[in-house]
C-alpha cells in the first residue's frame, strides 16, 4: 500500500497538499485490512511523504529537508566516511556554490551572511538557490564540523586563517563577483586540508560524528524558491 501511494506521489499523480482518502476508504479501495492501511500510513509518515492536516486528515507533503539531511548525516557517520572523502566532495561543491551564490544571492541572505559565521557554508549553499546543492552541503558540513572540533583547539592559527578566508569569500559574494568568490573558496578548502595535515591526523581515518554537529543540519528554506 505504501509503495503504491509513494509511486503516485513521486510521479506527480498525487500533489503536495492533496488530501488522501480515509483509512476506511483506503481499506475498501485496496481490499486490505485497516491494520495494514495503518502500517502503510505509518511508513509514509516516517518518510515525510504524508502528514496529518486539519481534522487529522492525511495530506501529501514534501519531506522536510532538515530531516532528510539528518538521516544522510547519520548514514555517512555509520559508513565511517573519512575526512579525505568529504574533502574531495567539498573541493568540488564549495567553489561551485560560491560562484552560484555570487550570481544569485538575495538582499536578505546578504544581510544574514554578514551576521552569521557559524552557518557560513550552509548559507552560501542556500544563496546558490539550488535545492540539490543545499541538500548535499548540510551532511558534509555536519561531518566536517565533527572533524574540526579538535583541530581548532590544537592549531589555533588554522582557525584564524580560515576565518580570514571567510571574510574574503563574503566580500566577493557581496560584490557579486563569481570568479573571485570561486577562487577564494577553492583556496579556503585547500587551507582546510592543509590544517588537518599539520594537526597530524591521518586524513583517511573515519570521522567520529560529534552529537553537536546535528545542530548544523538546518536547511533553512526561507529564501529558497524550492521551499
């Protein structure tokens, strides 16, 4: 039952916000017991594909991206992904995100980037206005946070240098200069790897997921056209 409804949602037959038949109606339509219907609904709710609306009626929904990001982050942690594997992705995605952000950033996100350094990379991904890029950036950022907790404490100059890069990247994005934003972000990612090597940790060791990292899996869709 769940597979059948999911297929209709994914192929567009059922749209976000559309109300589903009641449990009794689904039971009659599908010719299955109501307990089977409930199990199927529970599966769909856990996947974020349906939710309870007004009057507790089931409605088709789009999975919350922060929930999706959390699941992917945990999966990467359990897969014992290494810093190097994440860095390989980051050196490709981050400069691309910075370029798009410089071309597409909204005035509202410019203000937020000026105020917020904690979620710097996630805000850049959001400014790129590409939902696939944002979804990829959040889990990578959470695991990289875990990888840098001890790095910053042990090699303070690394944090200082990386924050200087943040300022240069921010200036390029605010100036809407995609070439400069991309170049500075590429330098920033190279410096990040260099700092990890100086720290003396094997870049191929698995990253231990820091519980605090989950706080960074917040895909803020306020300014996204895909919300």
